[in-house]
C-alpha cells in the first residue's frame, strides 16, 4: 500500500528529471571543433564554431579571426603522461574584453579560422604526441559580457616534430 501512494510522486519526479534534461539539451546550441595540421614545420589549429541555435552568438575574436595568439587560449598536453605544455607566446596585457573583442556568428551558420600555434607553445624537441582542446567560450548576448557560456571542444591528438 505504501508503494502505491508513493508511485505517483516517483513518476512525477522522474518526469521532472526528463523534462529538465531536455531543457538543458535544447539550450546547448554551440559546438566548437578542432582539427590540427602539422606540415611545413608548423602546428596549425583549425577552429570550427557551429551555431545550431535560433539566435546570434558572439565568440572571442582572437581565436575566431586572428592567425596567432596573444595569450594562452588552448589547453595543450603531452599525450603520454598528460603533462601540460607551457604557453610560450606573447602575453599582451589588456583591459577586460569589450563587445569589440567578439565576433558575431549568426544562427545556423558555421565559422572557420586557422591559428598558427607553433611559436605559442613550448613543444619538446623531436617527434612527440600531443592533445589539444579549447574551452569554447561564447556569449549569448554581447551586451552582457559577464554571462559567458562554454561549449568545450573534444580533445584532439596530433604528432609534431619540433626542431
């Protein structure tokens, strides 16, 4: 008898979890993807930003439109052992980001950019395997700079032979 009385409450709780789960999935509408090319002595990272949502988003201009970095933007680790590869590129002191530091990505569009990270990270000499990822920050509203959302990329493995 106790089970019968509590069953409706359990079913409502489960329905709430399913509904909440669906709501969270519907909000995730941005995807970041990385591809790495290591030819000609360079490490080139192609960043793909996909906006599957119904509204415009804004992404950091440095990763979305520049060809080199001015600060640590990617997470880079040695594939064996997971040791972090230190950022060794320029560190530009700057004020907090403003709306001008973001690039607009319209709904249902994809944006591509290639960033050369060869001199930006302290790659070890010789052929080494690495894993790179990107935290994927983006803004749902460029007028609310403190409301940053993230859609991290999946880690990507690559091999690079530094000289």
